């Protein structure tokens, strides 16, 4: 068991490609919570997040034999996660008209918690979180993914560019447009 803990991602990939199912399970175990967290923040729906999670790891399993070790496995995995989230959102938008008022679930926000337990403070914070969540839902899929990866997951612009397979300047534009749009929608609500 200790041997598995010492294996690098690359060693686990090689073992997986040689038919070792336990090696693939270890790879999933290392990254499953982060993939699910990103999917949940992107969709705001547990069932949809689980669908994305499952699709991501199916794509990883099918594509693992073509992994060329030119980047870190985690970077490759999060690029797949990002692409699946964006594709999912686009296909969902084509299937149905999304109304902001219908959004019942909100993603877990990392807005700084206040120490106060005053009911008025909690109500104001809850209302603001609802408005923020609704505003985030209006962003394009690329803006939303960039925003979530930067401001909620803490990735650097360079890392996000690699994950989303685009230039840093493109990520900066997505972030600029997302922040500008959120600011306009939230003006006077803070």
C-alpha cells in the first residue's frame, strides 16, 4: 500500500496503460474532489456536477493511452474538466432557455465570512450571495470558468490559460469582461 503512495502520476499512468486498474483508481482518488468541486461550482447543481465528473474521468480513461507526458497530468486533467464544463453549459443552453430567476441552488461562495451572528448581517450577506450567484450565472461559459478558476480556486492566469487551452491574453479578456459585467450587475447591491 505504501508503494502506491510513492508512485508519481506518470508512473500510475504507465501502470494504468499496462492494465493495472488499481493504478487508475489511485489517479482518480488524487484528483476526484477537485474535479467535482470545479464541476459543482460551474453548474450549481449536484446531479449535473456528478455527470460532468463521470464524463471527465471517462474521457481521461479513454485518452490516457495518448497522454504524451509533455505536461503535468493535473494540467491535462483540468483542461479536460474545463472543456467538459464549457461544452456541458453550451449544450444545456441550446436545449433550454435558462432563466436567472429559476436558479435554485447556489454555489459555495468564498466571500469572506463575517464573525457576526446578527440576523440582519446574515440576511444581507445571504441576499448579496444570491445576487452574486445570479450574476455569475449570466456570464458566458468561458468567462465563468475563468472567473471560477481564478477567484474561487486561486489559479494563476498562466495556469488557467493552459487548462483552457488558450492564450493568457484571452484569459485576461475573459476575466476583465466577467468582472466588468459582475460589477455592473451588482452596483448598488453591496
